[in-house]
C-alpha cells in the first residue's frame, strides 16, 4: 500500500514563549512512499520525524494537508482504523503480561466482523513470533528478556494484525552497537519477507542509508532531499545534506571560482569551466583525495592513522572550516608522517560546490 503525503503541515502552539511564533514541526511536506518499500526518514533530533510518523499513524491530526493510503484519504480516519503497526524506541510492552499475551493483545481488541476465533488468534501469534524468531520465549515476561528480545516482541506485536503500513520510531536506539546492527538486518529481512510498506525513523545516517530503499532527509520540518542512499550521498542538493551523510563526514573548505578555476586559498585545485566567478563552499569527501607529490592542494601534515585496509591522513589548511581535514587513502600508499606538508590531487566527482549565500549545490 503506497502512502501519499500532500502538503502536510503540523504546527504546535508556542507555549510560554513570548515573541515566538508557533513551532512548525512538519512544514508543507509532499512525498510518496512507494508500495512495499522501506523508507528511512532521517534528520537531526527535533527536526519533526516523530511528528511526521504520528501524523501518518493518526495519533496526531495535521494542521493542513492530506494523507492517503493507496487511493483512500485517511486524513480524518482515527489511528485504530488505519491498519498500521507501530514500534517505538522504548518497546512499550505490558510488563505483567507474557510475550504471548503481549503479542496477542492487539488481536483481542478486534471487534465485530474482525473478531477472530481463539485458534485463529493463536496461529497469528505463533506466525508473528516465528517471523521475529522468539518462539522459545513465549512464556517469559518482558522483564526476563534482553533489550533486543524485547524489541523483537514489540515488532511481533506490531506485525500480528498484518498492518498495511509499519511505522518504526528510532527502534534501535536503546540497543547496544552489536545488537543494533543485528536487529537492523532483521528488520530489513522481515520487511522484505512481508512486503509491508514501512517508514523507519532514525537520526543515524548510517542506519538509514544501510536499511532503506529510499531515504528522506528533513531539517526544521522541511523536506531537504529524497532518493536512494547512494544518489543522495553522491548528489546532495545542499550543504546540509552533504554534511549530514557520510562517515567520516565531508570536509568543507571556503573557496572561490575565478575564470573557470576553483581555488582553495591560493591553490587552484580543479577546473570548473561553466561556473561563474563566485564565492563557494567546497565539500570534499574523505575518499576524494589522491596523494601526489605535485598535488594541487597543499595541507599541513597532522598525522596518519592506519585502519587496516585504509589509511586516514589528518591534515590542516587555513581555508578548512573544520579544524582538521580527514582523507582516506589506500594502505598501499606511502605517506611520510614526519613531512611538514602533504599534497593532494582531487577526484573531481568527489568535490562538491555550494553557493556560499544559498548553500545550494552548484553542478559543474
Ligand atoms: P524528532 O522526532 O525529529 O526529534 P519531533 O517530531 O519530536 O522531532 O519534534 C519536532 C518539533 O516539534 C520540536 O521542536 C518539538 O519541540 C516540537 N514538538 C513536538 N511535539 C510537540 C508538542 N506536543 N507540543 C509542542 N511542540 C512539540
Ligand atoms: Mg523523535
């Protein structure tokens, strides 16, 4: 079931704040979540991700705009009639109920023609438990489970009614690093197996990029960019998107274009014919540097970190907006850590230019 958001806006009244307007948590958002796909909704804390999810679920009513499930306008439909499954960061299980009873709970609440027989309910509970691989834990209480197991129960409970849309709000945030990785792969497997249209909210760019068919990046309630992870990483629409995606993060320099050449400080580092003379931010991905004795960009050597497959060179340049520049090169390269300077050539497709005034991307 595809989900369509049309000019969706949610304002919260400003409370106790003089001279401040309403908080616009979601601002005129328009996009479509394709049927059967997993969309990663990504952005910094406070950018409106949870508000967006709660609008899709029906727990919140939009100030304006529309939500469609398939061709049906569900904007006015209460949450319980939308056919959604919800999973939160804090699991929200009933502590006094067993795993089996927790998963069963949404089915027991079905009324009228939707009501199921005891046997049908039991089968659905077992199927959901199998899907998340917790069959052997059915008689335990949540307090007797690890965080990862509790989150699996929460996912099983969200899936037991076979929702049309699955909504996950930072579901991995309470798990340790290893479990986070494992559970995220599990969620992807389950999503693919069931084909349920899914929105996965996270502030973690790596998590979103690795799990999603498509990522949607938002800032201050406003859609910044959407697309496949690699597309957005390679072609960020603006400086914010470029800085938000990638570890280590993109290196940003102050630069200018003059007569078809890009300058960082005094160094002419790249031909940029077609770009008018202007002040720019230059973004260079860590993998965009090539060690070269006669390289066009000269930086002060800071140090070298060996990371096995790769080497990370830390260097400094007056035009860099960050204290240090991080470049990643193959461990086959020979680097003199004690040299005063290091010279780089740049891979043109890893160099991104942004208008200094608008921070929008300039292609060349
Ligand atoms: P995120 O999930 O991305 O961290 P939220 O959707 O929770 O962000 O919040 C977005 C913005 O809306 C924040 O500025 C937050 O303070 C505000 N906000 C969220 N819920 C409410 C509410 N019930 N009342 C007032 N402001 C709210
Ligand atoms: Mg949130």
